[in-house]
């Protein structure tokens, strides 16, 4: 059971780190601001979610585990909405 | 090189950077920002002392940490007061600079 | 296991550093807002990993606070940029 | 062979690098964004020093709210983007100041490298104080703030109020009593309103939780209050609420309530437990939480007022 959980943690965290890598590659390679914003907010949010998922089995208590999930939910909400806000501001500044 | 020493050196460099900015930037808000950097550096150096209390059988020394927390809030209050005074100063004088030469010149320097 | 956490944290910090360097060198003001966004996600992930590996207690609350503040700072910055465009554009 | 030292070095370089960017940045806006990023990173360093309480305070007050204060001020100065390049100081002066800064930083660094061994510590004393007066508090930092150094904490609240009074008093005479200038002029956009409506309730819950849990775990009145203040500012930025007039009765009561309650209990300690700021042993925890609740109220009211600045009669200035 322990090893199974460890494998789960390792897989999730490795995948999370990969998505951060992908997000940064997008940030460096994409041609314009809007697509860079897209790479940053989507890939990194997914990466954070996977990292939080991988840390779940290691949480001290049920409350800590719940907080990890809330952190992800909070970042999901704020990343999606602030991406909208930044995107709007980008479009307006280009005009 | 322990993490403690490293953090202390970060604090020392922050003080240096802040000092440089505080003296050289003519813009008042930039001076304020640089001053905050100095403050953070000082807190960090002070925090090293907090962490070194670990040798006495604790993971940290709570007294300096509590004082740093107090210090951060007081630093913010002082910054807010400084901002208010800067805004008032520029509203009265029409200038946004603390460059002494801009103030001594008869009517130059107020580019903004 | 802890070493793996740290390795992942190291990789994420490296990515955040590269991203920050790219963003803060960028030309437009609005793009610079992404720096805060980047720290709001990558920073929190690295923070959680490091704290779990070095067993710092109660780090979830710090991460919650950071997530809230990253959103707060972005809102404040966008708000002022918008207000500025409103002044000149309309 | 651990990776941790390399992560530490990388973090240190990153913090110093971003701090350098804020000093070197050409325009005000880039400097402030850099400063907020730097503050969030500094929270990492505090986590590495096993100081999550300080990390949270630094991130909330040191970087978040201070950043918003600076950017709001920059906008009001109309100098968010410096239209004309400012006169650069001469190169010799730059070099001179650079050498001075390096000398000061070097001296500090040397002092750190040469710290005495074994280190002096107040931890045993504080732990004893936490055991006696702050009984029942699992978080030694809260115990220190609320009992061992309680006088400091109360005076610090007074400093916050003094700062608010100071900020209000630099406003124009005619504007006295009216509300500070709005944090935002044009109509709020739909995503902003949505985000504020979703974020603020959750954020307030988290702020209250961090205050509540501060008795036993990292967190406390400052951190919780700062988060609540940030959420109040979000609400005002999305124009879901207006900035209060500075002569509003409730605002003033909220501002003063923290230190006032603290002082009342401190004086009561003189009568019941024999010394100023001493709490009866069995009631220490509920009393401390009660005082802290009012301190949270004070901080939540004070921080947005400090950011909003002096009262203004016109909608924009």
C-alpha cells in the first residue's frame, strides 16, 4: 500500500514538474503575448494541481489534505479569471 | 555554507542594493521602494539570529520572529505615511522628484 | 522520496526563474503582470514541495495566503492599467 | 548528497536578482511588479528558515499590500510611466555610491559570517513565558506576541492608528471627513466583478481561519487581518463596495477597538492577576483569542485606509 502511494506521488509530481517545464517552453517559444499568457496560465495551473495531488498522501491530517485541494481550487479560479483580465488589458493596450 | 549564512548574505546584499537605490533614484516612490528593500534585508539578518536559537534546543527562536512580524507591519505603516506625504508634496509643488538640483533651479526639472 | 520532492522543486524554481527573466525583460507593462501570475502557481508548487521535504509545519496556510495575494496583486495592477487606458482612450 | 544546498543558492540568487531588477528598472510600474514578485520569493527564504509566520506576514503585508500601496501612489502621481527620462546622476557619483553600498553589504556579510558560537537565544525564556502566561497556545510566536512581549504588540497597533491619522491629516483641509479617492474610476469589467465575488468570500474564510489557527499553528492576527484587508480592497476595486468616509463612526470604532480591548484587558490583569498584561492562567487562551479578534478588526480596517490615502473631495486626484 505504501509503495503504491509512493508510486502515485512520484508519478503525479513528475507529471506536474513536466507541465511546469512545458509552460516555460511555451512562454519562451510562443510568438505573441496572448499565446504566452495561455501557456503560462493553463500549463502551470495543471502542474500545480498535479503537485498538490502528489503531495496528498503525505499530508499530516485530513485538514491539511483538504487545504491542498483548496489551494488548487483557488489557483484554478484566480488563474482563469486573471488570465481574462490580463488578456483584456493586453488587447486594449494593443489598440 | 549553511542555509543560515546564505540567507544572511542575501540580507546583506539587499541592504547594499537598497542603499544604492535610496541614494541614487531621484523619484520619491523609487526611494521608498529601495528603503523597503533595506528594511527587508535588515529583517533577514535579524532572522538569522532567530534561526540560530535552534542551537538552544528549539527549532527557532520565537522572540525575534515575533519582533520581525511587528517590524514588517510598522514598516508598512511608515511607508503608507511616506506615500501620503509624497503625494501631498507633489500636489503642492507640482514636481515629482527629490533631486536637489531640480528644486534649486528656478523653473526646470518638473518634467512630469 | 524527499530528494525527489526537492529535485522537482529545483526544476520548478529553475523554470520560474527562466520565466521571470523572460517576462521582466519583456517590453509591455501588461506582460509584466504575468510575473506575479507565474509566482502564484510555480512559486506555490515549489514552496509546497520544499516545505514537505523539510517538514515545515503549517505550510498549507502560507500557500493559501500566497495564492490569495497573487490574485489580489494581479487584480490591483490590472485595475490601474485599465483605469489608465480609460483616462486616455475614452 | 542532497540537492537542498543548490536550491538554497538558486533561491538566494533569484531573490537578489529580482531585487536588483527593481532597483535597476527604468519605469515605476516594472519596479513595483518586480517588488511584489520579490516579496513572494522572500517568503520562500523565510520558509527555509523555518519561519512560516514571518513568511506569511512578509508575503501579505511586505509584498502584497505594500506593492498595491506603491502602485496606487504611482498612478495618483501620474508617473506610472515616466514620460521624460529622468536626469541620470553622473557616473562618478554612481560608482562612489556603488562602492559605499558594497562596503556596507560587505561589512554586514562579514558580521554574519563571524557570528559568535554558541548563539545567544531568548528561546528558553520565551518558552517559559509561553508556558506560564500564554498557556494553551501551541504557537510560541503567538504566545510571545500576546503575552511575553504583549506591550510591543499593543504599541504596534497604536503605530498603525497613528499612521492612519497621519495619512488622513495630510489631506486638504476642505476634504476633511469625506472618503479617500476611489481605488478605481471606470466601471469594473465583468471578469473583475466575477473574481471579486468568488475570491472575496473564500479569502475572508481563509483569513479568519489563519487568524483562528494562529493560536496553535503558523498564522495569527496580523496575517489573518492582512488577508481580510486585501479581500476588502478587492471588493472596493471591483466597485462592489464604496470606500467609507473617514468620519464614519463605525470605521473609527473598528480602528480603535483592537488596542482599546487590549488595553482594557491589560489593566484588568493588574487587578486580577497582579501585573499589567498578566492573564489568569486558566483563561489565558480564550482571553488572548478574544483580544486578537479585535486586533484583526483593527488591522482589517487600518490597512485599506492606509492604501487609500488621505480624504479627497474630488472623485479623482
